[in-house]
C-alpha cells in the first residue's frame, strides 16, 4: 500500500468535517463528494428561490412538465 500526503487549509479541514489525521482514500473521496453534493444542493435552492421556482405547487410543476412535453411533441 502507498501513502500520500495532502495539504488542506484549516477551513477545508473543518469544512469537510475531518476528525482524524489518517483517512483511507475511499473515506476522503466520500467526504469530498458529500461536500460537493451539499454545495450543489445549496446552489440549486438559491436558484430556485431566485427564479421563484421554490413557491410552485406540485400541480403547477406538473402543468409545466406537461407544457414542455407537449411543445416537444409538436416540433
């Protein structure tokens, strides 16, 4: 088995929620993936609020989906 060293700032270390000085590669990748997913989810929420999508009801969402499908079928 090989060992590598990765330098992280204190902010990055805390942001990833690392609680040990030794991690397997799989553990590190999982932590990074979780953080990236969390950031993307936050960005999605921000965009939905910006474009007023966060206030749509399920009926309104269904109508939008139907409209897009109908427009696609007509082209």
